[in-house]
């Protein structure tokens, strides 16, 4: 149903937020494919941590995501 009272600034803000979200998803997928992070995949100077640190960091993030996922599933079952 059309919403005639929606202002252009609200539409622009929504489009920008959605574009940002999808660009972030695409960047995550690209990083999974080629392992490069940041703007320049050939620039290794921005790497502040070694591979072991990154594996630990990813494991921490994945554990938090799994915990949040389990919490959401329980909440949805109520």
C-alpha cells in the first residue's frame, strides 16, 4: 500500500542503509573466497596480527554468533 506521507530523506536513508548492508555482505563473501581484507589485497602493511591471532579472533566471533543464534531460537519457540 502506498505511503504518501513518506519523505524523500527517509527513502534515501533507507536505500543507503540497505546498500551498505549488502555491500558488507558481498565483502565478507569476497574475503572468504580470496582471503584478502581491506581495500588493496596486495597491501600487506595493514596486517597487524599473525594468522594464529586471526584464527583465534574468528573462533571468538563464531562462538558469539552461535550463542546468539541459540538464544534467538529459544526466544522464537516461546
